[in-house]
């Protein structure tokens, strides 16, 4: 590996478990001793296995609830969860909360008093991981003061072989590590962690089946609904196909039933979630049903707003554009990650589309939905990115005119092909490119917002503004933040606001029309 950015790391040291002594091995896994700490490894992640894409059919299991003997495990006890990363993780946290509360636990913000602390982690970039290791450093003191505390690490980092080895060696006070494929096993794993003195490690390298009917604790008026799990795209920089496994779509009837149920409960907005939602349904062997078909069915459900994330430009097809053009509850906002404006870099990223293909897709979308808001993700400083290639990204941004974007400096991830690519771009050049890109995006974002001056927009009111209690805060259909004066009782309703003062990050406006007592749904 040759990499001269500050992010480069010698991962090999994390794999060195030669000091580990195997104490016992049986059908429950093995117990090893590392630096004096016993660790019960039921199963451990492996990059090699995570790369594999088997042909086995995915089964759907309908969970019947928490087993009786575990229902009281949490009675009188509290839990605290910190969630890092994307909406998929946020949604997993809702499932974890749902299960913990079904076991009698109650949530607490106060870590000092919590009986269970979980970190639901993100592996997408190194700085996300650094935060978690920093946090573990703080939590060590809490664990030493209160040995009965159960401290668990879950989420994408747990799926990484290097991370699990590092925790076993250097953070031996952790009690429980589980991954993204076995969240439903949490009640059993917690029991094991309580009743044994060992650190319990159960991480599945292979994705599991789809588990339906797990309890979920949702809050507020917006709900996330998973439509598929995993990713088969294997973009060369990305860890997700390894941490989240192969693409598995939930059955349409399960997705639609969940959305209808949320509509009945009064939810105002649903975001359909998947790492690559456009691949929805491609894994069904007995059914010809695509993401466009799913949206056509969701379009008929009486819920005001439907969003989805994340799209891959390669699978974004014409039937999908046609269904989005029907509007209704399908909002005119598309998050369409481009990653780079250079066809050569896109090829090295294995994105499987060219600059021209992307721009043609944008043209078609804008033709079908003229007021569409496009947002994107961009990586700068991919290994070997030249100045000219970076300029192609800048020119693509000028051409598309995104309303906003998430921008990142490339971060090498152990186990991915790009981490092995030669990189001669100095870190300060990468930082300077990021700054230039962000400046351009801000300028265009401001201009796009300026176009809304004097216009009426529909705002879903979320409550008092966090920065100014005099103002209400809400979101447009295109997910732009709006502040305006109004009665806090409007929270949860959709109102009409005239934009009077557009700024870069927020649109200020005045209330024009509020429904009488509508709770649209
Ligand atoms: N380095 C930097 N950014 C990354 N992303 C994914 N992997 C990496 C990486 N190794 C970005 C992509 C993706 C978003 C969720 O995170 O832009 O779309
Ligand atoms: Fe990662 Fe590419 Fe899959 Fe997105 S589509 S999750 S960037 S591999």
C-alpha cells in the first residue's frame, strides 16, 4: 500500500492476535484470553467472507416478539444509545430502542446513570471511527467506576475485522460487540453479557435473512422505512458492501403495510431507505417489481410526503422518472450522488457511469420535473485525482447547479480496493480542493435559494426554531429549512409560507395560510 495522505494507516497491526490464548472451543464459539481479558467469540467479521456474494435465497422471517424469559431483563434499568452516521443507522437505533423497551428498559440521556450504553457506529470515513474510539476512551472511566454497566459497540464498525481486533486488544472493558446483520439477536446477547464475565462478540460476516416485525421506537412526525438492505455496487472506496452485505429487498407487501400503518398513526413524511434504492426488487426471483413500481404504489397511500435515499445514477431509469413526475406525495427532491465529474475518476471508483451519462440523466429529470431540487455527494482527492480531473467536478457542479451537497475528502478504508491504489495527491492539496468546491457549492446554493424570494412554499412545521424561540422551524417539500413567525400549535401541520429573505442555509419567510384544524394524513 502506498498512500501519502494523513489518513493512511498500517492496518496490519490490528490483525495481530498472536498474543491471544484459546481457552475453550465448542459449538458456542470459542473463548480466548487477550491481555488477561476473556472474550467469548461466537462469530467474528471477516473481510474475505464479507466480499462474497452467495446465490442463496433470502428468507423472510416474521418475528413474534421478545421471548418471555427476556421480557423482564430490563425492568427498572435504563439504556443510552449514541448513533453515528447515516439514516440507516438512525433507523437501526429505532429498532434497538424498540427491542430494549420491549424488554422493560427505559431510555435515559444521562450516561452516568445508564445500565446499558450502546454506540451504534459508522465506518464510512476514518474520522467517524476516530470519534468512536475517542468516546470509548471516555466511557472506560465510567465502566471502571460502575462494573455492572454493560457497554456495547454495534453498527458498521463492528463489521470490520480490523476494528473488532483493535477493540479486543485495546478496549477490553467493552462487554458486547454485535453487527448490522444480527441486531435482532440483541435480547439474547444482552443476557449473555449480563450472565458471563466475558466480552461477548457476535458479528455475522454473511448477511442474515430479512427479519420483519421487530419492534421500532419512532418519534415525531417523520418516519424512516427500510425498503432494502445491503449494496452490491462495490464502489472501490466504499466499505458499505462489506459492512451491510448483499442487496436484499423487503417484500412490497411488508413495505406497503408499514407505510399504511404509519399513515394511520398520523406520520406526515416517510423516507424510504436503502444504500441503493434504485436496485430495489432486482433480487426478487418470483416477482417483477421495481423501485418505480413501489413508488407508484406508495403514491396511492394517503401520506403527505415521500422521500427516498440513496439513489445510484446507474440504476435511475426512465420508468422511475415518469413516476416521480406524477408528484403528489412524491416530493421534487432527488439526492443523486455523483462522487466525481471526471469519467476517468468515476471509472477508478467503479461507479459504472460516465460524466456524460450523469449529465444526460440530470437533463431528463429536469425536463420531467422542472422545479426539481438536486443534491449530491462528492469525494475530492480520490487517489491520483489530477487538477484537471478536479476541475471537471467543478464544471459539473456549475452545470447541474445543485442546491446543496455533502462533500468529503477521500478516506482510505481497510479492505477496499481504493485503499491499495497509489495516491500522490498531498493532503493540503485535497483540503484546498475541498474548500474551493464548498465555496462554489455555497455560491450556487445561495443563488438557488434566491430564486425562491417572494414565492409561496409548503412547509411542514417541526416546532420552535432551535436558534430562536420566537420563530417556527420547518421544511419545504424539497427539504429546505424555513424559519417564520407563527403559533407553536401549528407543529406537525403543513402551512403556506412566503419566502421573504432567502439565505445560504435557511429561508426566512412569513406565514400566509395555515389549515383550520387539518392534520393531513
Ligand atoms: N472516503 C470519503 N467519502 C466516502 N464516502 C463513502 N466512502 C467514502 C470514503 N472512503 C462518501 C460518498 C458516499 C457518502 C455516503 O460518503 O460520497 O456517497
Ligand atoms: Fe457505497 Fe457505492 Fe454502494 Fe453507495 S453505491 S453504498 S457508495 S458501494
